[in-house]
């Protein structure tokens, strides 16, 4: 990217910036780890909602991407991407029509299924179009959100195999409830425990259904733990690219106090707009630009400060100091690591791309608001 | 609005719908109450982020609108609206340039100020353009977020009056910390207490500065309490139009268990997409389409059910039953009152407008994402 002659200090706030050096390092590190384990990377785009970033992940070696919603897949296909896995079931007749419309443009599109009625409806729509679609069996490993329970998995797999317009390519098993367990050892133990049944299901399928070669799993919190599981064939990690304090606060393999595998590439800029009160100043980022979820946002510029952010209504945040040091005056721009990257990214229309103090361009967050 | 021949049951989910009968009733009720008290209504658009809804409020008798951010004002002016009050300070040179650019198109634009440095900067920019801008003095009444403290208010007012390019039209005093106090009597008492000092400031200004006639205050939770304050000249209420469970859970003048003054016009539609687990089903609305803040979202369709919603990650929600009654099957669409309307509206690009089961059109949420 060419320089725009623009600096971070020229940006109106609140806004999101991506530190490109950190982002590239995160992408390379995950790609190298996955390749070293002989597996594939299909990163989850629901985190960053950006087709340009997805294209960079594919450029770094990813075999495709994951999305959570049909509308996200539509936006990616429109942007020219393919090899998309939709990681949630699509169940209503109208949404299935949208999915199958998209399949015509993007034949590599895959979707997960978890219910007998759903697979019959999907097969019926595909039949009327004379099409075949690749599916993964979503196996619940204890999150209890989507997915067939392991004891019912093989029976449902048999029904999928019997349907002429579906082709079963494997399973998905996402342990979402394990990703943020603080202790690395507990996380590792819990992850292995909850994947056991899914591994049994996958071995059985692999032995009996020749097309079953995909075992899609993992999240940023268990990426290295899952790389050691021989059956897992591809990782659907998302947050590693941008990172947030929710992940920075969990332990990692070689540091039980902090997650050191990836660094925060995503930052929020916010400006002090009022300073009339003892012990606090007010900034221009609140609930609507920094999603109130996950850990505590972390002030990283000014560096090594004792400043803390707290939400202060829809449009405002409160900055206090933990050591009674001087608070920044009106007009000061602070840089924060967000608490939960996914829903915060979804509040903005673009990222500013930075290297050091320079702004080198922008990327549209073109999947923003794609919740259907 | 003409019928589109479309029904609520035709809508893909998650999506936001506005019950137009309820919305019209809310707007009329607030307008009538404000007029009956001999005051003006300048509703806050930060809640609904929609220029079409703002135009309906003005059609019902509002004298203008309030916004929280410069970018919201820009979007409204682009949509042809005027008489806009910006309820937060604008402090950086670049943001002040944007503000003054907008003032040229919309000379009725007003902004609040709360700091000596800020008024001097604003006056200096206006001087270079040869323009004068109307301002209100933001007086802090205990929220401690923005605003000058009452003991410092008159001194700051003197400095504003001395600046040739600012015209002081009055004060703003927003008691945001009082709006959601559950007990009506406590809320009333607290509201009067915290407005006392601002009233004293306003009386003094009104007596000495002939242009000072505006006292902008109030929120949905204290609207009727503030209508009884003689000095308050206009109300900047926002949530009354759409409503949410956070407001429905506070007491009102004639019902201490529930806020009965306004009804929920805003609803979120969400579909059951997975049902493999004892005691719960999964719906397609999570953090990214129903902001996790405020009260608990309330399931209102199916009517009189014992169903409860809980967040279940970025893209999913969990539906349980408080009385172990049967849970809705896959494909069922539920209708929810959102927990905190403002940040939830900001997650969507449009409202579907409904009367009964019919969809009569859509309104773009054209201020969505305007956080600067």
C-alpha cells in the first residue's frame, strides 16, 4: 500500500485502526503453526467482517474462510471470494433459497447441518434446482448451541448420506465454551475431554463414508491445543487476526498469565472531550463504538499509563487513573485495545490501516451488519 | 404508506420492525403532554438514528431534533432537516471545522459548550469564517459526564457572552443518571434535587442575558416530572418513541411496577435455528443484533408465553421456558422487545414498518454508525 500522506493523528474519532505490522505477524504465525502441523486454515470472517482482510488471509495460505450467516457469505461472494464454510444451520425455506441461489455462483460453498427436518428441506430445494451441496455435520461438543448430540450423530449422518442432493464431507465441532478458560492446562484438558466424542464420530464416518475427510474445529484460545489432535483437519479460528483483551487475559502454553501467541492488531482511537470533574475525563467512545462485552478495554497509548476506560453511556467513555496520576487534557487521543473484537468491529464501516504513525489506506468492513 | 403486499411472516431474521400504530401513539402522547405544559419538544435522534422518524416527530409538532455527534447532524442536514441541537461538546480543531462547515448549510444548528478552551477555539474558527453560532451552556447536574459544574457556570457564561462569534441561547442540563431509577417517587425527588442548581444558573442568565431563553433538559424517565418545572423550556427525550425493556421496568406516576406512559414500538424478529437440547432452543439473534445492555429482552410473540431470551454468543440467542412449557420448534419466528433500544438500533440498516401483520414499507436507519 502506498502512503496516503496521512497520519494517525489526522483521524477523527472514534475510529478503528489496524496495525498492519502486527496483523501480518498474526496471520503469518497462525498460518505457519497450522502448516507445521500438516493441517489447513479456514479462518472465521465473522470476527473482522472484511473481505480485504479475508483475501490477505487467503494470500497467506488459508484454503478458504468461514462465515456465520448467509448474508456474510453473500457479501464475500460479491467480493469475489470462494471456498466458504457457513458454520451455522440455515433452516427457513426463504433463507435456504438464498443459500442455494448463492451456491449457483459459488459451487464450493458448504454449510453445516444438525437436524433431520433441516436436511430434508435443504435436499428438496436442491432437487428442484438439480444441484448438489456439500455439507458438514455439526456435532455439539458441550456448547449446547447448535449441533447434533454425539450419540445421535451417526444416525443423522446416515440420513444425510441417503439424500441424493447432499454430499457429506465431514464434521464441525466447535468448543466455544472452552476458548476463554484462563488456565492453559485446564483449557487443554477440557478441550480434549469435550472433543473425544466428536473424534469417535469422525473416525467412524471416515471409515464408512469415503467423502468424509474434513474435521473443522478450534478457536483462537485452543488453536495450539487442537493442532495436536490428529483427526482435526482444519481450523476455523477467528480472533487471532485482530485480537482483544478478552483473549489477551487468558494464559498461553508458555505464559500462564497472558496470551502471548498473538498481539493486538485492532485498536480504537478515542478523544477526550470533557474534563470538568475531579478524578475523571470523558472520551467520545461509548457503547455504540466499543461493544460492552468481554474483558476490560485496555489503554495502550499513552504507553505504560495507569489510565483505565469504563463505559459512560451510549456515546461516551470515562477515563480514570489507577494511581491518581494526571489525566489527559481535552483533545488528547487515546488508543485502546477493545474488549471483544467481533461485536466492536461490527459497529464501524471501515478500518484505517496504519504502519507506525502513518495511515496507509482504509479497508471497508463490507460484512458489517450482515446478521441474517 | 401503501401496502407492499408483504407480511411480517415474509421477513428474513434477525430484523427490526416498528409497530407504526404504537409509534404514532407514542409520538402523539409525548407531543400532547409537552404542549399541554406549554413547552417545546426537541426529541433526541440518537435513539432511533432515522431521519424519516425524525421527520414524523417534526410533523407531530416537534420544534427540531437533538443529536449526540457531528456525523449525526451531517446525516440529518443531508436528509433536509434543520433546527438541530448537538448535545455533546465538539472540541478538536478538525471536528470544529466539520461543525462550522455544517453551520453554513444549516444556520439553525446549535451546540453545547462546557469549557473555556473549547469556546475560544470555536469562536476563533467562526471568526475566520465570519460566522456566528448559537450555543447552549452544558451544565452538569450530577451525571459528571459533560458539562460545567454549577458553581463555575456563570463565569463560563460571561466568557461566552464576551466572545463575538458565539451567541448564548441558554443551558442544557441532562440528568442521565436519574432516568432509570425504578421508584417514581425517588426519581422525582432526585430529579428536582439535582436540577436545583441548574435552575438557579438559568434564572440568573435569563435575568442578565436577553438571548437566554432555552432550558433544554429531560429524558423519557423524567419527562412528566420535568414538565412540572417552570424554567425548563424544551425536552430532549429520545427513547419514548421506540421504547425498550430498560424503560418498561421502571415505575410511572400511576403504576409503580411498570412504566405505562409509552408502549414498545420497536421489536426484533428472530428465528429458532437449532433444537437438539433438553430445555433450550437456539435463535439467530446474538450480541451483534441485540445489544447486550440494559434490562432483559422480553419475548412478546408468542403472546403470554413463559419464554425467556438470553445471549448465546455473537450470532446466537438461547430461548428457555420459565415454566417448563414446550419450546418453539425450528423455524418459529419470535418477536422481542429489545433491552436497550439505542445501541440495538445502531446494529441495523433499516426498520420494517408494520401495521398488524402487514409490512407497509421500510425506513433506512441513515444515522447508523454515525459515531463521530
